[in-house]
C-alpha cells in the first residue's frame, strides 16, 4: 500500500484527488489549513501551512510520493505579495523538503493560465519548456515562477512532473473556485456583459484522475495539460441558458474597455472596500490571451480520457441552482466509483 502526501487536499481538486487515491488502495496524508470535508480512516490530516518548513518535513514521514496542490487561487488579494509568498515560496519549500527526505516522485499542480502567449494567435508554450516572464499579473507570475522551480528541479535530476488542469467544474465546490464563480456570476445576471473568449472546462474528477496518471506514467520534467473541451464563452452561456431556463440579455464587451473597467474596480477594492472586485484586469488579460489548448500529449502518454463536458456542466448548474445535489462530499455518486476534476484553494490547499 503506497503512502502519499497531498498538500491542499481539502480543496476542490484536492478532495477528489484524495478520493481517487483512496479508491486505488493508497494511504493518504493531507496537509492543509482546513480539515478534509469528510473524515475517512485512510486519510490523515496534518493541519498547517506549506510555508512551515518543519511541519512540511514532518508531514513527509513515511511518504513515497507528494502531490503539491496547495496555493492561492483567484486574481485578487488585499496583499498582492501573498501570491508570490504562497504559490512560489510554498512550492520551493515543498520541493526542497521532498528532495531532502528522499521522496521518490513529486507532482506539481500548475495552471493553464500561465501557458497562453501574449497573442492568442501564437502557439501555447511547449510541454517541456521553461516559461517566459511575460505574465498578465501577480497571480500568474507567482504560478509561472512555481512552475519554473518544478521544471528546474526536474532538469537537475529530481523526478518532478507538472500537471496543468484547465478550468475544473463540478458540484460541491464549497470554496467557490474561479470557474465556479464565473458560472454563478452569469447565472445570477439578467444582463450579461462578457468577453467572448476560448474556455476549456474539465470535470474536476477527470482532472484529479489526470494528476494520478501524470504521477504514475508522466515523464519527469514534462508538463501535461489536463483539460476537457475548448469552446467559446458564448457557447457556454447558451448551454447554461438552456439548462437553467433563465433568459438574459448579452452584451459583448471590447477587451480594452473591459481591462480599463476592471482596473478601476480593482483600485476601489484595493483602496476602499478591501473586498474582492467583480472582475480584475489580470483576469481580462488572461481571457484576451486564451486559446485552445491541446490535451493530445496527456492522452497519448498517460491514457488520459476526459468525459464530455455537458453532463458535468448540467450537474454543476443544478447544484448552483440548489437542485440535483446528489453527490457526497467526496464527489462520488451512489453506486459508482469515486470519479477522480483549475483551480487551487486558499493557503494550505
């Protein structure tokens, strides 16, 4: 029975990853500030932060593999430096400690948003290349630097693999990660101001299964995109309208206008309300860069096979509308195996 550590194991992807690992007969430790959503005998919760070097060292006792998911998601924080402290600094601590402890293999969970080039017409970054410094804002910069640490560790001989989930959706997203927040935002509005950009949604359980496949079959120093289907936001809004039976008036917004408006919203949030704004300039810049990402490498090398996105989109919207909440906390429907699902959680997961 293999023993693994999952940092951020109480988060949205994390809890589905933990469920999938348990279903495969592995014993799991979870390092997170929050306890797992359900207490299972196969799960040991270590309460704390990935910034605590001594705690991370102790959490790796008896562990063979580490899945590093802990991080700060979203596009806004009162202190922007926290993105770097947690996402980059936490990753550095986890990798250094794993290396010193002799952990056999480490999977770093990254994000699709760092793979887009400045122009959406440019081909996304190669799957084993170091990323450039050209990022849309502090969140993506912190994730890029964390990704770079992982790839550099692999280049120096330590077996690190990088998994890049796209935008995971599914029910029971109690932390309201960015993809769920986007869906809820449009569900709640009769006037939908939007950018019509390319979105790649993935069932959170498929993304979790993809992380396991990357750990088991991936090449050290390689990056695997764990996505589902790419479609334009306009198509997603059509599906959402059909599922929810809610009508809305849509107005497509110019990208530069959206960037200016969100910059003003951010300024107000930073200096007046100290509460998250309804949009950020970094989010708009990511959308303007976004293009279709290929999962062909993950399919070919890992056997990754995501399911169609419309069923889980229906499931997610039903949950957001307060209906169809028929899944357990660990993401398993009755009489089915726990199905292994971007986004990370708050500090520690």
